[in-house]
């Protein structure tokens, strides 16, 4: 037997018990005639004690063990004289009678502790070592717990977990597909699914009215902290439902996860905010509503005063940062540099300090009187001591830039507490978004999203005004999930493809199987998909989904541990009828 107990379970009530433990050596310490080893496994740490006087050979053996050696010990549980309240096992220690080294270890390339000296690249290269760190284990264990709670909740609601295939046909869904050459079909390719979208719709047509799956999805796109080439989706679909049925079901699931996993309760319904209102008030379709600081349109108050930057702008908007009128010139200059970054792309920023004595000081005093600035302050409900920040330009771009600035100011004011959660639904998205260069429409969500009830006829007269019967779950400024009521009849789907620029032949080639299925009795249906990685990262307090994935890729999409992607040999290329052109 390698162990009778794990390294995190023994307590003071086990005094005198003979135990066997196995684990990794976290640390070795020599103090006088005693040697101490901290033995670690995923459950915790237990202190081992070796006495030079009672067994010098065993004590010497302990001193020769190194970090990350795997050892097995037999000994007796005793009470510690110097208790450690920082760990659950801190009241006891093990007087070791026998120790066996099960596996030796080289010196690790970084310290395997809560706070390590290893950068991300080296930790990803040796991910199997990084996985031993308690902070990483916490995220992986949390992921397991969330997955189990999701399965339990949905199974109790009579959802069926059904797998869908990974080797499918390439279809346009917004991102670039990963493709897989077929050895048996010369010159043809499978694609890895960006989502199981068409299959879950086919399952609805097949009569499986409540489906879910925790499934891998694949998108060949640029990576950042919350993106990976492969990620896990909580994919769900229901038949004979309207939007309200889906929002009610999955709001209940969200509250269930908060309660069971985070011990957080939400007694009230989640707020619902229309897309247009979210953009106008927060500059984002995934607003962080843990704090107020809404955007205000001050175009009418600020234009026609001789300040050309504002006078020529389509839109002038402002936010109020509470208590920051004390910002120095250097600090306001840094804010200007912040909004000029390429990610935001603003040309500049105007500030107004509402001083504690009731006076105003701004970067546009030449053009605006104190009375003018006071009307701005009143519009924003600003108080003495506050800082007003103003931007102008094309409306949608300015709102987006103000949204980014709002988040930055919320961060500076410590208003984005990771221990506070503010979920909401965003509804009534536009059905289409228009490419400014080509004028071509693209689906805001995907080609199978239904227009809101009563707006189908607008497809002919004013397609840009059509709202989608779609919805997103947003928590703390993160889009956790999104979905829609689907199109379930051939006429509407054909019209949707037409507006998206598909020819009849192109639509038939890409989606003919789905269109044909619609002809055999498709029920009204809709669904939602949540990003499991992102949701776990949020609950874990992580800024990156890599923290809660067992074997993530780096920002370049590479697996540094196994060195992938990698070249394949000439025979494999020949079998697949491929040639590499450099």
C-alpha cells in the first residue's frame, strides 16, 4: 500500500495513528538534530520529522532527498510543538520510521510553489510541473466541480448529453476553420467544428428536444488571454421554446452554479439591457455593471461653441470619474496616451476638473466658460472633486473608446472587485453587421439566428434595422455565453442566406443538408452556448483562460511542451496527397 491517507487529511484526532503517506518533497530543512520534510500531494502538505538521535541513517537519507523526489513513508502521527495555522494539517506531524524513495527528480527549472519564479513560457514548456502548483490545481479542480454541477443541473432538467462529430464539413461560421486532409478521399478535407451548431439543430429536428454537451470547439484565429485555438463549450439546445423559456432555464443554471460553486446567491432576476442601450451607456455589448460611470451624450451641450474638434464631430460623449479632480498634468497626459493606443485608436481626450471649491479647470478653457462646464457637470451628476473625461468623433467608434476608458477608470478606482459579481442579459442585438468597405452584410451571431418576432418583413425594406432574437449572458464585463432562437423554416433561411451574399448554389453546397432537413418537420427551437474556460477563469479570479486549462497553448498557438504544431514526414504527406510549398 502506497498510502493510508493523503497529505491534506490528517488532523489532531489522529494522534498515535500509524500511517503511510506518499507524495512529492516540497522542501527539506535541517534544524539542529532534526530534519524536516514537507510532503505534498494535490490534497495538501504534511510535515515529516526525522530524528538524528533515534535513527541517524534514516535522517541522513532524508537530508539527501531533493525537491520533487517522490517518496513513501511510514510513521506515527504526533502533535506539533510549533503549530502552523496556515495549513489544515498544521497541528500535527509524522515521526517517520521508514522512508522509500520511489522516484528521484532533477532540479526543477522553476520553484513549484504558490508564487513561482518561472515565467509563463517556461511553465508552459514544463506544464506537467506547473500542474503540481496548488494555485494551478485550484483552477483545475474548480473546473471539474463546475462541469459536474452543469451536468447534474441539466440532467435533472431532462436534458440529454449527446456527442456530435469532430470531423465535419467546412462551413462559414465567422472564424477560420482548422482543416484535416482525408487520406481516403484525394484532395478533400474535413474541418474541425467551430461549434456543433448545425448538429444540435439537426438533433432538434430528430426529436431530442433538450440537448447539451460539454464539447471541444476549434477556431483558427488570433489568440489573446481569453482565446485559444481549442476551447470547451457548454452547448445547449431546446425545442418548442421561445426566448423567455431559454433565458429562464439558463438564468436558473447560472444561479445554481453561483450557489453551489461560489456560495453566492442572486435572489432577483438578472437585469436585461438592450444592445443599443448597452452601447450608449457603457460603450460595450458586454458591459461591466459592477460600477456605474455611464457614458453621457453631451453633443448638444458642447457643440457650436467654436471648438472645431467637437463642432465637426458626429458625437461627443463623457464619463465622470469620481474623486479624481486631483489628477496632475502628468496623470491626465497618461490618460491621453492610453486612449491613443492602437487598440483604442482615439485622437485625443478632453478633461474637466471639478475642483473641491466649485471651480472648473479644463483643457478647453479657451472655448468654454465655467457656466458651460457646469452644464456638463450637471448632465453627468458630477460633484466637486470629480474628473470629467470627454471624447468625440464618429459615434460608434467614440462610444467604444469611451467604453475602454470607462473600464480603465473603474480599474484605477478599484471598482472592479473580482469577488463581486454582476450578471446580466444583453438582448435585441442587430441581426446584421455591415462591412464598411464592401457594404456586405454579415450575421452578428451566425446565419441561423432568427429575426425578432414581427420583424421578418423588414428584411426586404430595411435589413439594418432588423433585431435578432438573440441574447448574451455577461458577467463582470465578460461574455460568458450567447445564443438565439433559430430559423426553422426554409423560406426564412433562404432569405437570410440571400442577405448574407450566398448564391442559391453556394447555400446548397454549404448547408443543403440542413435546408433539406427543414422540409421534414422542424420544430421551433433555440439554444445557447457558454464558454466553460472563460466561466471557470472568472470564478477562479484569473485574467487568462490558460490558467484553468490543463494543457493550454501559448499566445502564438503553440504547445511548448510537446512542440506542436510540428512538421510531418514525407510519407505522411504522400499518403495525404499533399505537398509543402515554401
